[in-house]
C-alpha cells in the first residue's frame, strides 16, 4: 500500500530534509519513526529537499507500507507522531495509487517568505522571518516581484548543487509572486511549476535589494533570461533560510 | 538614572524569570548583558516572576544605570540586544522617575492563554499552546470564565510557593476573562489587579475541565471564595506553562 504523508516541520533544529551521513535531517528522523513502527527499514520520497532552517507547512512524501503492517492510513498519523519530536508532525496520511510519486507527480509548489520590519525582532519570530530593520519600499518590492511572473530562464537565480550538466534546464514558470501585509511585516507568496536550488531565497534577496534602493530595477530585470554565458552573472543576493516555508505542494486531483 | 525595560521572550529554553543558582533564567541572562555593557553588577527588578516555559510579550523591569555609563535610554536597546540571545529581546527602554518600581508601581496585568484545538499540533506551535485534541464546549468555557470576573478569594487557585503566612492575602480582582477565537483554536485573555502563583494556569485548567464535561459548573463555582479551611480544597487542574504569555503590565500614566 502506497501512503502519502503531509508533513509539517519547524526547520530550526534540523539540517534540512535530505538524509545525510551525519543524521539530524527530517528525512532521517521520519524514516526512523517508520522503522520504529514497522520494524523494517523503509525509504521515503519527498516532493523535494528543503534546506537547513527552512520550514514546511505541508511537505509531501510517499512510502510503501510493508505488507506485514496491517494499519489503515488514518492510524499512521498518531503511530508516527508518538515516535517523532514535537517539531516534526505528520498532519495527514492517505492511501494513493501505486504510481503516485511525491516528486514526479507534483504539478507545482507554493512557498511563503516572511519579512519582519519591526525595529526589534520579536523573540517568537527568531528563525521564522528575515529581520529587515532598514526600511524598504513596498511598491518597489511589489514591482520587482512582478518581473518574476511568467516562464523565464532562472539560471542567475539558481545556486549550483554540483550535479548540473550542460543540458540542465533552468526554465521555470512562476504563476504568482505576490506581496501581502502581515502583522509587523510582509509575506511574499511564490507559486510555480518548480523551483531551482535556493531559487526562492535568491529571488527574494534580489527583490529586497531593489526595494532598499541598492539595485536598480533595470539591473534586476537584466538578471532574468540571460543567454547561456550569463553576461550579467549570477544574482549574489541570497535571503536567509529563516523566512522560508514550503507552504503547499500541488498534484493533479 | 532609572530605566524601564520592556522585554519579550520565548520561555521555552529558560528556567523562568527569577534568578537562581543554576542560572539559565531570563533575569540572569539580562543581568549578564547589563554587566557586559556597564562592567558592573547591576540588579534588575521585574513586575513579577514568570515560570519555566512561560512567554512574555511585554514583561517590565527596571534598574538604575550606573553613573559611569552616559548613554541615552534609546541606545540601551541595541546595546543590550547585541549581548542577548535572539529568544530574549529588549523591545523598548525609557527613563522613569526614581521612585518608579516595576512591581510596586504596577496597577494590573494582562495574560494570554492559547488553546490549540487542531487534531495534530502544528510544529511551530509546540510549546506555545495547550494542545486539546479532545473537543470542548466553548459556550461552557465562556461561562466558566465569567465566574472569575470580580473580586474573589482565589486561594483555591493559588499554588504554594513556600512563603505563605496566615496573613497572606488571596483576594484579587479580575476585570476580564474573555474567550476569543484564533486560527485553529482559542485565546483566553485575563486582566486583573494581580495574580497569585500559578493562578492563571489553575483558572484555565479548571475552566477547560468544565468545558470538557469533567467538572460541573456548580462544583467549579464552589472553588471560588471558600472560607479559610477550604472545604472544597484546592483546584487540582493546572494547565501547562506552554500556552501562557505575560502580555502586558499596566501602570498609572
């Protein structure tokens, strides 16, 4: 039986999603919880990695429950949560078709990025927002975000992971890059068919630079859709992980 | 120069406000920050203790700045914050009259208590709300809270600190005990002229018991204003520290 998990986490205490030899990743801890329940090693597959310090409201992962475990999907929620730390929670579990894949079946994602504009960062927001006590112009921020909407080559807004090849495709379609006002700051909402490594943080960093008057909007625009030799180079403004949350992963229904 | 600090903190990593030999209290850490700035040991006085795990939106404390430090009140905010962990922040600093006292000049306090009613506790709320997956009746909760309003003997809703005497005064006036709806749960707002040790948590615990149908409202009411020999005893339902925030301390202006 293939099961789809909806997982929320506070990214602060962890070294990101992806399993690694040193442990302390969200994937490792969930796989240990599944092993504690099933007494078997089971691999889970997520919609994609999140970096150290990045949060999730609804990360999606799937795994195949061993035949030896006869438990209905709903009961997996408390079974796993009793084995997990309070900072990682399985919010939902449902049975899906055997060809469902958390990553390859996904049609898009939504991220939230939070900016705290208060002079002093409230302690309960530490690690959950980018603190920007230096004022920025929201109209310019909004305008910069508008540039991202549509299908573009985002090579200048992608960090290298080390597995890039000449045929790596940097084209992505962003359907939403919207500024909203929240208590004490702003939230930027990004939706698109896919996001490259560190892309949301690089997009946010450049837009904030523009809104602080440190980057002209013309120069900002020039970073998008550059020819292969990247005449204007890669955007060097990476926003911190603190403000970023994987909010939702979309699938065909 | 006497200075009044407005302090916010995430109570989760600390052993409460009050200084103690083992350290790791909010008072200890702030006194160390003042010492780092002034090169002198300086004692601070708060509006009152908060327990381990209890948060503050605006705790108030005062101290006398040594004459050797010539710094205007506004500059104390960044000076102290650079010495403090991100989970403790000085939000404001202002000069007050030499007879101002954070505790004795206070005329009242407001506390917030948050209840999370979602089936699974979202990880970013872990330690910030009381998780009550078992349903409760909000109308009964509201009714139970109404009993607290007014001037009552709250001896049954006070934990013993060890310094109680026969003349300890358990009379307090509660001006507000209100239920509000928040995303995924409820917030209870308490305002009053003063609160006894663990009183807000004991009031909340008993009201929630009533709202869950485990305590009859008549029995709940009997706990208030008992004669000295406490025929109905002390209320044993103490809500966890997690949901509690010292929201505001009031002073004559």
